[in-house]
């Protein structure tokens, strides 16, 4: 049964499967060879950049929120406070007709304030760091992101699906890994958010997914911001 059959909203997606953080990051070859998407997206600086899609190797159905919620370590509603630096990982040298080039996968750092925990027990009402798989490429002319995903925007509120890393940090990665929740005032706190959350189809969607989650058997870590671990 899909979650939309449980009364939730339906998110656009493709049939995929997921293994924990098993991401194929050699994803920008087509962009470098001049075959990137012509889809355009505005960034915070007001410039328009081509959107280049990452591809991943998955072992769960990325269209089933019960599976994505079950695989994630934390699911939470949070406001984006600040966008930080973009870092580049998984660097690889490739040969092109113009010589050797280095490609790397961008990861964007953010600060977010957790307003409501759906799965897990992260600290609320204080700004904590998260890292998002995706961002502006090194040349600065493309936004690299998974299909059916988007980079969070400062000041907006999202439901995030996060993975705790071995060092206790939080990674947001994969299609549908953050979903916008509209009409939440910037002054909302964990004490006042429920009035807004009860009216949100997105929050209800993920709460129902959590109630029916399909957990995966994998090694898990705990975030350094998990209150149950302190």
C-alpha cells in the first residue's frame, strides 16, 4: 500500500531502490561533456544555473515513504537558518577532448532549527548543522542534485530525512530527502509548531509513513545532537 492510499499527499518520483549512502558520485560526466540538462533554477544570488542530476544506487523503493522513513535515522520538521560553504568530495580525474579534468560531488552545509521530531529525538529550538548532498559545482555554473530533490532555502521550513554519520553529523541525501512545508511563520518554536503541523499535508504524510515504516537492517549511528544519547 502506498502512503497516498493512507490519506497522505503524493510526491512525484521514480521507481528506485536504495542502499545506505551508496551513491554513484561519478555523475557529472555528461555535464562536462556538454550534455547537461537545460532546466534552469534560481539560486540565492539571483543567477540562473543549469541543473545537473546525480544518479544513485539504491536498495529500497524511493517512491515509498514507508521505506525512505524506515531507512532514515531521523525525520524532522526544521527551519533553515543559514546556508554555509559547499565542500567537494569523491574527487576523480577524467579525460576529455580538452585534457584531464577533475570532477567532484558537491555537499552543501546548512544550519537548521528542529521544530518537531517525527522519527528520532534531535535537539529542538537551537541551530544545528546538517550537510546536504548536492550544491553548486566547482565551476559555479551548475546545480548538482538528485532528481526529485531540491536544495533547501534559507528561511523556509522542510521535513528532512537524515542519516547519522559515524562522527555524529547529519547527512541529508537522496530523492525527496527534504520536502517544503509552506506557511510556517519564522517565529514558530517547538512549543507552538503543532498548530501549524496539524494543518500540513506534508507533516501528516511523513507521520503516517513513520507509523507504517519499513525498517532496514543496516549498521546505524547516533547523531551528536540526539537528546536520547545525552
